[in-house]
C-alpha cells in the first residue's frame, strides 16, 4: 500500500510541476504579447504624428498654389524651386533677391 501512496505522491508532484511550468510559460508569453501590443500602439501614435505633419505640409502647399499674383495672373512658386516669381515695382530698379 505504501508503494501506491508514494506513486500517487510522485505523480501528483510531477503533474503539479508540469502545471506550474505551463503557467510560467503562459505568463511569459502574455508579457511578450503585451510588449508587442505596446510597440504597435506606440508606432501607431508615431504614424499619426507623421500623418499630421504631412497633412500640414500638404495644406501649406495647397495654400501656396491657390495664392495668385493679381498683377500677373500666375501662381507664385516657392523660393528655391525655380517657380518663384519676383515682381519689380514700377519705378524701382532693384529686385528682392
């Protein structure tokens, strides 16, 4: 009878060890998943910031395109892009370079 009791206790200890190991693995996997989710959420926030920056840039460029020089009837470009139009006021010999 004592052999059966010791077998039961050994089997119980083995199964308890397996369960404990399984829970530790589950906890580790859970922590890893949480870290990955936090990374994804952080990247999403970064993309929102970049998207807002590009949206502002697009609106600025659209505003520049919509500005029309009334005297020439042509849109003004941005300096340094080759499309910037310099107007010379009548009676003035110098330009705004």
